[in-house]
C-alpha cells in the first residue's frame, strides 16, 4: 500500500505535483480527528454568520 498526502479544496483532493494515480485505482481518504473537528466548527460558524447577516424588519402597523 502507498500513502499520499493531499489537501481538500472545493470537495476535491489536491495531491502534490508529480503524483499520478492509475485510472480506476481504489482510494481511501482518512481525516485526523483534530482536522475533522476544526472543519466542522468552521463550517458551523460560517453557516451561522450567513444566517445572522440577514436583517429582520419589524412589522409595521398601518392605522
């Protein structure tokens, strides 16, 4: 078995330059626990920031 390190960008794994995998190769991606927690927290915070950015308008009562 051969191991390669890469980075995930835009839901794709980017491998270092010069790494060529044969067509049809089966691969397994493992994530360290610290990286998983960091990515999960970052996603949750980013998602909440988008939600909070919408300004709520108070309902106005016309009499």
